[in-house]
C-alpha cells in the first residue's frame, strides 16, 4: 500500500518568513495530493490540492509543488502570519482508489511574532 | 450550515463497555469515513462507506464496527473497548466516491479515553 512520509514534524518560523513542508510517497499510481490544515481543537480542513497532471499550484500565499519522478511534493507558505500556526497534513491517493487518502504524520507549524 | 457532526466530543469509559460514536452529515454526501489520530502516526483510516449499506475496512479496522443504514449517518461502534483504542477520532464525508478523489469534510473530533 501507499506510504507517505512528512518532514519536518515541527517547524518554527518568524512572522513574515516562508515555511516549507515536504512529503514523499511510495506508490507511483498516486495522482492526487491534498494538504489539510488542522487548527487546535478542530478537524482537518483542505487548503490546497494538486493532481499529477500539473507541477505547481498557487492560491494566494500558499503553493504546492509536485515532482512525480522523485515522488515528492511540498507545501510552501509565504509571508507567514500567526493564524498560519496549526498542524499540516499531506496526503496521497489515486483515482479509482475509493477516495482512500493516506496521510503523512503531520507538521506542527508555529509562527512566532 | 453544511457540516459533519460527531457525538460525543469527549468520552471517558472503561475497558469492555460498549460504546457508539455517532456521525451525521447534512451535505447529502455518498462517501463517509472514520479516522483515528494518534501522536506521531497522523490520521489512519478505520472504515469507510461509499454508499448506503456499503462499508469496507480501512487500514486499522480491528476492534471497530460500522454501519450505514442511512445516507447521512455513519456510527462507529466499539463493542469491547480496550486502552489501545484511546485516541482522537474523526468522521469525514465527501461527495466523491470510487470514481474520483475529492475533498474530505471532517467533523470536529471525538476524544475517547479507555481506562
């Protein structure tokens, strides 16, 4: 089955700096890569996703890049703000796989003032 | 408001005492799923359902049961809870099923402690 590794497990940045979280996956059939943000006491919420037919996707201050050859994808947050502090999960799945997402182990991002 | 509702949000119980965590969604989603979240392990899928009366095992189904008698409800049943089932549980739903991948909408979680 699919295995997703996520690094780092914790990340501390100064407000205004950029943050990068990296994930690798094992199953070459995977073609859908979402990122979820989990705020304290809440359930995860989708913030951005990418499919294997594109290499990069941006949405305001967040972007995701995908390298299918190397089987890794990354989340980039620019101009970080205190409200970006949360746990971020990457995930992978494939079309026709029953909507089965395999999640990474999560990254605790802390944005310090 | 579109949402996934779980109950109870917090529960402390003892080994062997059957319990049910309810999950209800008001978005008419076909797909529903249960995850458990443990430190250092991320989110792991317990069971999922692609439609009414259709359920299947996820990655960690041992010790759990589910049912899907109605589209909106997907309860998680622990027949004989054990301490290793102490965890944070999330129910999720999605409009997409086996034909595609799509956004999961999560409930706010149910923190279960088994003594």
